[in-house]
C-alpha cells in the first residue's frame, strides 16, 4: 500500500508488515529480523501452535508457564477497497479443527489519501461449538531499525536515549530477566543504569501516544490509540508501551498488573466477537536540524488530538465497527452523599464514570470480554459519555477522595442515535461511623506514601528528581530492609506523617541468609473514651501479590487467631513491575469495643514470605467510631 507519502509492504497471505518506507528511510522496521518478526500481531493463550522462542522478546506470559505465544498468520488475503481515497485490505485467519487456538482473526489495514501512516484493526471471533480456551494477552508489535531509532518518547516528561539490545545482552541480569544493569553500553552515558521494560508502563488512559525518533534522518515512528473502548479493566489499567528493541506495542488485552484474574476464559461452545482498534501508525519528519525531537513529538501530539476528535472513525468497512450515527451517548451528574462529610450532597468532583457490561459494583475492573467507555467528570460531577456502541450496560463510577465503587441501579440500553440524559445520581460511599483517624488518600494508588530513593548503583537517571515517577525505579522493595533492618514500621496516629513514615508497599524483609521473612506493621493510636458498640476499620488496597494480610488488635502474637484476614489475595505483580497500583480491593473489619482500650495497637501482618515480591500496597486506611 502506498499513497505518495508512506509505503507499506505486507507478506501474503500471512499479513506480516515487512517494510515501511518513509522520509528517506527505505525501511523503518528492523531489516535484520526475519520478515515475520518486524510488524505482527500475537496472542498469548493455552495450547500448542506457532510458538515463538521465549527469549526473543515476543511476550510469553511469565505468569503462566502453560501459555504459548501464537503469531497471527493470515491464510487468506483480500483487497476490500482500493481507489484514489482509501485502500483497505484484509488478512483472514480462520480456525479449523487442526488449529491449536480456537479463534478466528480478521486483521484489516487501511491507508487514506494524504495520511502520513496507516490504520490497523482486528476482528476476533469465536463461534458456538468451538473448544474451550483462555487468552492472557493480545497485542500488535513493531520492531524498528536498531541503527536508526535510539530515542524513545512516552510523554512530555518521559523521553530519553535508550540502550540497545546488545547493551542489555552484555549487562548484568538482576532479579528477573527483564531488569538488566548496563555494564558496558555503547553509549558511555548509560553505564550503570538499570533498564527494564516495566519502568515504561502506563495507565491505559495515558497511553494514547508513544514511539521513537531517529536523528539521521530526523523521522518519528508513533503509535496512536484514540480510544480505549476495546481494552479491559477500566481507565487506570496499566500496561506496556515502548521499550528496548527498539520496540513499540499496542496492547489490546493483557493480565499485566492484574494477574490471572484478567485472563479471557472461554467455555466450550462460548461464542464471542470483539473489534480491537483501529489504531494509527503515524510517521513524521522534519528538515535536518540540531534538535528534531521536540518538533516531532509536538507534531505527533497534534496528530493524536486530531485522531481523538475523529473517533469513532467513519472509514472502516467492517459492519462490526459502528459509525458515529450508529452509536449513542449518556450524560448526567454524580453527587456524593456522606452525612459525616457534609450535611448536603456534594459534587463527585473528577469522578471516573463509565459504561461496561452488567455486573456487580466494581465488576468493570475484572471485565474482559466486552467494551468499556470511560470519562472523567468535571469539578461539578457532570459527565458526558459519547460514542457508545449499541448494547446493554451498567453505569459505574469511582471517586477520588471516597471509598468504594458506585453502580447505577438500572441497566443502560444504548440504541443507535440515542442520547440518554440521566437525573442526578447519588453515590453513598461505604461508611459505618465518624472518622476517628485515617492514613493516606483514597485514590486507588500508593503514590502518596513514602517512596524511597533507589540504590545509587541501581538507578534509571530519567527518574532522578522526578517525585511523580520515582516509583518506577528498580529495587525499591529491597529498600524496606535497608530502612527497617530489624524492626518493622510503627505508625503513630497524630505524630507520624504518611508521606514520610508509611512505606509505599508492605513487603518481606531480606535476611542475612538472603531468604525473606514476614513483616508486621503497627498503627498506634489513643482513644480518650471507648464507647460501646461496633467500630469499623476500612482497609483499601492498591495492589496485592500472592499475599495474605492479617489484622490483630492489641495482640502481636502471629500464632494467635487473627481478628481479620483477607485470605490469599492477588497476583498483580505490581511491586516487581514498578507499578504504583494493581487491582483495587476494599475490606471492612468490624471491631468490637471490647477489643479496644486507652492506648491501642493494630498489627498488620503480611504472612506470605517466599520471596521479595509478595506483599501489598495500601491505598487508604480509615478507623471509624460507632454510628451516631
């Protein structure tokens, strides 16, 4: 396909992107790679099939050894349209009983007149009667010229010169293969730094644009995702973006920062169809100049905004992608009613409000098979959700500053062209009594707590002096042992400051024998009067990985029956993967007044201690008195 600006070459009928010619570069993709390992789609699932080598960077799921990586290879090529304004081609992969993964995929590629790039989308489908299967990841992968693209950009702040695959190959592997300390990089300025692709993960709401820049010639390669409607688990689900290769990814679905709970599980005979995309592969160039990075990045941002304004696109030929006039909208206002905060309802300022398939409150966080549509309300709690596919949904919300999840009581039925105007909606967040004390801020993140400096020999210089992204540094879990070598954290209500005194993750302590032991944190607080009745302890977790949190009041004996336990929870792996949160979990502990006294200590024990990454991140803790 070519339009006079960019030329794209595909293999037939496989549908691998083998070449992209633009801006004086014959092929921006890595010509040293095999043709099937330059631009492709793959699926991580169970079964046996077209399995790629685990060490080639192609994304085998580290959380499930039974999963394999299946490259999506077409078996039938069709030209759907080709005129002076648009070309659309299809590479169809049809499941047969001889295929390993019971899934059919129709990948579409579209080029428009005057466009500096091309669009891609895929229609994934299962028919009734097909075998059961599970899918942990679906993505599109682009591997660029190693000799050209050295500068990566993910945001206004996160932009840098990157090491090469060869630099990683000669480096020191750290606690897991993805993390490497650069010992002899070609660029001496990178020596001693840690490189790990998970340091560059982002929340889905912030991954509209990322890519790479070549300085000679000055050319940019960008992936633009104007909508997240086809992604699972809501707006703050974290995932990979770009990393050393140079590699850029479009992550349609994954279990990263969530674990197996976000696996797509299909029963035998279960039908399913979903459209992933379209996304835009955008290329840009500037005349040779001293610093091409800023203008190329700004041009890409402008293009991103333009693409978002055009969504939903009018050009896809597939009837499975509804156009603007075939979609609907919902608008309303969300209020908070909490009599312990205000006598009257207050606006749910900057709430995240979304439509997702029907389920319990908070179900959207685990939902994987349908579409989701999210917006952030304004300061007054007003919201408008546009471009909604026809279907039946629930309306969900969560509000920074308040616990829990909201769900509107009625289903929302979207028909083509509908504009549903809801009355004022009122959310009554979880509450049992007046707040006696609290730790943190309820926003589903541990970012407000103390994040330590990394070890000087394990840094990524990009994040030095960047408090907002400090959590991305490698090895911060082990800094707990450095700060608390023998005694665990003790937090004193009214004295301690959670921004300085509450470590961002409750992890295990490293012992002198390089094993790990469980940790018990203490919250010490006075009660001038112990009133009769039930007190309540709310514990909101921002992440949990193969952990169990036990709670005891005024008894630190670990062999005693706990007053409360979460049981085994979580496979988020957010601690190892430099995430500041994973999946949100909220626990309510009912506290009998007989457990309390003038001076009290709550003991929080994370009992699972086989390794450094078991633990929890807290979002917020609140202790309430008996109801009035």
